[in-house]
């Protein structure tokens, strides 16, 4: 999980990225998509709302979920994502992954 800023909607979000090797596996990608659909169907104060599901067919082959950043999650999410100017503007803190 990464803490990020959605530059389109000007809000902090949590980003969950499926690792490249899993995103190329059809079964794991399907499981990740099911997780997104289940999260989208739930409404509970202790469950983060899903803002979006993204898939990249490029060389990286990545999939990610954009989630509501809950206060308790924000305290635990110390990693931030450096996207190099993509839709997620993030601070760099240690090792950061790529996003699309």
C-alpha cells in the first residue's frame, strides 16, 4: 500500500499495486479484479471505499486499486509513491514503486 495524492480530485488516497509478476498471471489478476468489485459493493466505516481500478497493458503490466485513505491506514502507511508526474502526485520516501 502506498499513500498518494489524487491530483485530479485533489485528495489523499491509498494505492494498492499488484506486483508485475502477479499482474501477468491471469488468475491472480482476476482475483485482484474480484477484490475491487467486492470492495465496491461494501459500505462500512471500517472498510476503505474504492475510488478506482486501473490496468496498464504496457511493458510494465501493472494493475492498481485507488482506495479511500482511512485515518488508521494513514498512520500505518509510511511508504509514499513517486510516479514521476502521473495522475498520482506523491512524495518520495525510501524505495518507491512505479505507477501509471
